[in-house]
């Protein structure tokens, strides 16, 4: 005996989906509201523009770290995606590579931090610096960049490739002039979203790049250590004494605002590039 008809089943399914969405959104919205209400009172131009007692050095260090991470991860991740999507032959080796990429995406960030400490800081003797932190974060986001880029390449219609081959173009010419320009919006979106995740990571920066008090707060080369917002927030919450609670919330709000700005940038870039598509 059927309890619900097709419409009743659909209604129950939609209600369950809305309930699941609410279970995710309500806590997130609650955290954001508390963060910006408590931290908004402490956010000021003085906090954002000064080094001593402010967040200027941490903001500059975070932006430098994110920019260098993107510069390392983008060519490697996009190149790997192009190879897997356009050149690699289907077989057990490619399946193993894709499985490894998926598994690497689920590795905890603290493991990447320990790996970066062992390889970049100690083995390659970079020391705790901007370059070591960027290399570690690049490894962290590479699985996401590769996956997003490969998916963007799959979205390009096969008929465009066939038309290019029919006109006598080589595979590389087809990839460079036809496939990549049309896949670029998805690639850039995936890259920026991945980098936005990296901007909020604490463990890799803690092990490889960041210090609290530096005689030279702004890095002049990639081999200088940095101050970064995630590490500053971790230090305030666990070790610093006498820091006002509003300042801690303000630091969290600035970090979240920076990540949100990156995500909005990805949305704008994707919208503009999609408008220039030829299909």
C-alpha cells in the first residue's frame, strides 16, 4: 500500500532538502552574525592601517602568501588538468592518478603543514619563509585546482575540437586556441575558490611561514618570514593574554571578509569571461 503518491513523495523530498539546507545555513549565518556584530565594533581604519597593534602587516603577509600560492599552483594544476583531459589515454595509470588526486583533496591540512616543514623548511633549507609557506599551500590546493580545471575542460563541447581538427590544427593548437579560452572561466573560478580556502588555513602557515613579532614586518623577498591573519588569530585565541575579545572577533571578521572578497572576485571574473564565450 502506497502511503504517498508521486506529488506527496516529491513534497517530502523537497522538505527534507530544505531542512538539510537549513541545518547547514543556520549555524553558518549565526556564526557570521556574531562575528560581525562583535568584531564590527573594533574594526577601524587604525586597526587596518597600522603595524604596531594593528593588522596591516598580517593583511599584507596574507595577500603576498595567497598571490605566490596562486602563481605556483595555477600553472602546475592547469597543466596537469590539460594533460589528463586532452592527452592522457584512458587506462589503469590514469585511473590511479585521478584516485590519488581525489584522496589528496581529503588529507588534513596539518599533514600538509608537517610535510612542508620536513621538505621545504628542513630538507631544502628554505627556512620558515614566504616561499616555504606558498609551496606548502600550493600542494594543499593542487587537487582542487586540477579537479576544477579538468571539469572546466570537459564542459567545452567536443564539436569545437572536431572542427579545429577538421581545419588542420594540431592538438596543441586546438588546446591553446580553442579549448583553453573557452574553459578559462571555470578554471579561474576554481583557482580563486581554492586559493580562498588556502587563505584561511592555519596549520601549514604555522609550520612553514609565519611568526608573530618580526623586526621586518613586511617581506622584501620570498625567503623572508611573514605575519598572516590565520596565524595571528590562532595566536590571539590560544596564547596571547590581555587582548580584547572584540579585537579577536575583528581579526576573524577581516579574515572572512578577505576570503569573501576573493570569492566575489571569482564570481565577477566568471561572469565577464562567460559573456565572451563563442558557444
